[in-house]
């Protein structure tokens, strides 16, 4: 059996399966998000840039920002797509860390540019390698915490990248959708006149299916360009989703803090369980993925699925053949069962 | 004062203004759409192609279709954008009728192709002109009923276009978002292996801000290509919006019929009012726009706004300088007041 990509597993959710596949939180959004629906009656177009109260609430979370610096999008996916389209230029290249989130190379090509890769060293950016390959790139994409590696980049490295890209006039697209799921330190927000922060309500507030993300940038020309483009390609992001997002922002800080504790406990369970099984892995510092080594990752994913009813994602889809991505966005009892099936798989080999 | 485009008027909605600007229904969606919100709890990713029950319900409205032939999008805007991106080819051209919906030229260029125009004759497609300019076009866009002309194309013409494009292997992108607002006949659905129907819940069900549209095509490769692209550029359309759309489809037929009566009454009021003022116009056969002639359309729009507090859109934005677009998506009492202000403007000249 050949499993070609994540799409293969969509809709395969029967109870006999343990899924370490999809990267979506299983814990629900804050109750505040659903409460607003009970009396919701809006139906008219909203501003293409996004509802002002939502952008104002976001501005409070980003020091030195104003509501004008944000564009609300259909999740982080559209945010990345529209930013790349807006900055695209003929013959442009975009520098991607490898392993990478599987959509990045597609996004770059769809925007008419060419992806250029550099390898992470033990899941980390080696600044010297980065500086060597930066060359004439139009943009670089940074993803910390990273899907699929689970690593968080060193603040020193991020600062050096920030400075070098500013000096060279290179766009930095910083995908920080996992910024509220970091186990090792606070998030470091990359900043500057050609910096674009991508974020969403999908991971922090478990609102994946509601598709509310955003672009934050202090580059006014880019905001204008994106709004102009979206007038023709999307119009406003679903107004009801935006109101749910605004309500989610008003939830108590304990919502995020509690979820982080849950993620951390699961992370510890995954790491200790996998180490007991002798797997070679990077300890996740953020997000909810672990990417252990497997000799033949394609066969591993196929066998785990067919013989053991366990869904995992082939590292090859993320530019990391020889590794397999396990998402731990599932209940502790399922993690235990999944690790036990993984043990069977490893024992049989 | 220079008014550069529709975006100028966004957010300008104080009570002293009469707006013939925005093309969004003022009558609310069916109550069914809001009813489902009271108990709504979904938050997870859905299929990128769209919720199966919604696609199945749509299939019931299109003879000979199945749920697999639909992709649910963020409104018709994303539908057009993603279809053009999916069929784009280097050096490709897309044939557009002029006057055109103002986004089309942008959509074509954003997809890396070049728009080619042909002029409508009294708001109608002249098939001989169409056939002459078709040339090596990659695609043609048909928009009947049309925004901004309010005209409906002759069924004979549509059938000839259908046949010629099939023969030449040219994509037909048929934007039928106003198909449920036709005063003169039933809608004629263009069909074929390279036909793509664009539609949405925005006009029929007054759900503009909720952003639910769809692509319908019997071309399986195109469906696959769009789903693959959307996996990276959008993911699923907002699941709550899709459930509202599904509920809207379950509303009684009287919802659409009643609205059509209202549109028709407003149309009659606009046409007779404008003719009394001596304006030269095409009688709207569908949608809710009328596009009368004005010598200097740019100055007319500016003066109507500044001196008479009336919002209208310059025909030039739609490829029709010398005409002004009036949307009649507003209450009869406001239409009367608006026509009275228009009379003042014309008298002063």
C-alpha cells in the first residue's frame, strides 16, 4: 500500500484506530466562543481587513501594535498563501528550513516563486548555514515552535536572523501558530519593517475548523496590498468565526495555561514511552509533535496503519524521510494504547 | 475628490446617506440558518472539499450531479480565484465580457493570466463578436445575470457558447451567483466537461458576510486539483458557515420566492423612477443592479456623494465609463428618497 500524504487519512476515524496523525487540538475551544452563537444574527459583509474589535483585541496582545497592523484571514493557511502572493516577484526564491511544514513548498510554488531549502541541525537552525544560503532570497519562512520537529529555535539565532534579514531587506515570514504551546520559555516575537507574523486561533483556542487566522505586520504597504488582493480573492473572513475568535480572546488566561499543562503531560508521556522503546528523537520543546527516526519511514507508516491500526505521518512529507511524525493531540488513554501498539510493531520487526 | 473604487465607501454608513453602492441583500437569511447556532458545538477540521451533507444537498439542486462534483469555498470570490489558479497556464488568456464584475480582471492577473475583453451590445453577448475574439483563450467567464449590467443572456447565445467552447476545449467559468434572482425566465445552467459553475449563498440566502460559496463541475480532475490546492491555501471552509448554509437550503421555497417579489418591485420602482428622470438604461432582467448612462460618471459619483449624500459606483470600475451602477438592495422608502436626491442632482446640472 502506498500512502501518498496526509489527505489519505482524512475521514478515516473509526474507533479501532489510534490517530497520531492530524495536528488539531482535541480539547474544545473556550466556552465563551460558543456562547456568542446563541444570539448571533449578523449576515452582512464586514471589512475585508477584519472586524475592528477583533483586530483591536489582538493589538493588545502585541506590544507596540495597532488594530491597523492586522488582517484577519481564513486560518494561517490563507495568511501564508496571501502573504506569499502579495510579496511574490518573478524569479523570487523563498528559504525554507527542512524538515518543514508540508504546505510551505506548495505555497511558495503557488505564489510563483521557488523554494530553497537548508537543513536544520538536530531540529535547530544553524545560523552559519542559514547565512550562507540566504543569498538573494525574497523571503525566509521561520516556524518556531515547529511542525513537524517540535523544536523551538534559540532566541539568539532568531535575533541574528532578524538582524541579517533586516540588513539585507529580506522578508521574514514567521509562522508562530504554536506560540502559546511552548514548554521551555516564552515566545520570542521576531520584529521589523519587513517581518510578517502568521498566527491563528486554531491551535491556541482549538478552533481549527472555524478557520480564523491573521497576519500581523508593521509594514503598512503590505497590509494595503493584502487587503486589496483579498477584496477580489476572499472578501472578509467569516464574520461569525471572527466573533467567536473575539470571544475566545476574552476567555480567562487559565484556558491557555490549563491546556499547556495537558500538552506538557502528554509530551512527557510520549517522550518517555518512545525512549523506553529505544527510539531516537528530539524532545519536543513546543507544539505537539514528535519526530522519531525509523529506518524506512514509508513502510513504517503503512504497516502501523494496516497491521496495528495506528495513524502516523511519514516524515518524507515534511522533507524528513527516515523519520515519522506523531501528533499527540489525543487523550492520554489513547496515547498509552498507541504506544503499546507501537511496541508490538517494533517487537515484530 | 477622487473616489478610486468601491473600497472608498466601506464603513461609510451613517444615516444621512442613501447607499445604492454595495451589492448585498438587506433582507435577512432564512431563520433556519440562525436556528442551528443555538446548539452548535463543532470545532474540528472538516473535509477540504466541504461537508458531505452540504454537498449532497447541493447535488439535489443540480440534475445529474453528485456530492463529489462540488467544492465548498469561502464565497464565490475564493471559488473564482481558486478555479483560475487551478487552470492557469503560462501565457494563458481569459475572455471577459465588458462591462464586467470588477474583480474579474484582478482574479485573472492574480492567477498569472491575461484578461482579454469584448464589449456587450446593449448588455448582451453578441455571439459573432464572442466567436471572433475567442481565439486561443484558456477560459471564458460568463456572468448571467450580470453584475453590473442587470442583464440576463439569451438562452440561444448561452447554448452556442457552450457548444463552441466544448468544441475548442475552452474552459467556461459560469458565475451564476444571481441565478435565483431572475425576473424574465428560469436560469439556464451551462454544462459540459470543461464547464465550471460558480455560486454562493450570499445573494440567494443573504449570507454575504458568512462567506460560503461553491464550485460545481463534472470535471473530476479539476475537483481533485482544487482540493489539493486548498489543502495548502485554505483548508475547509468555516464549518459553522457550512452548517448555516445547509440549514438555509432546508428553508421553504417561499423564502426565495418572496425575496424575488421584493427584488422585482424594487426593480420596477428604480426603472420607472429613472425613466421619469430621463435616464438611459437597460431594464434589469436579473440581479439587483441598474447601470444608467451619465456623461461624466466619475464626477457624477463624486457629486452624488458629496452634495447629495448618495453612494453609487462608477461604471468605470466595471469597464463601463459613462455609466453609473445603482444597487437596489435597499428598502423601498430609501429608494424613493434616493431617487428624489438623484432628481435634485439632475436638476441642478
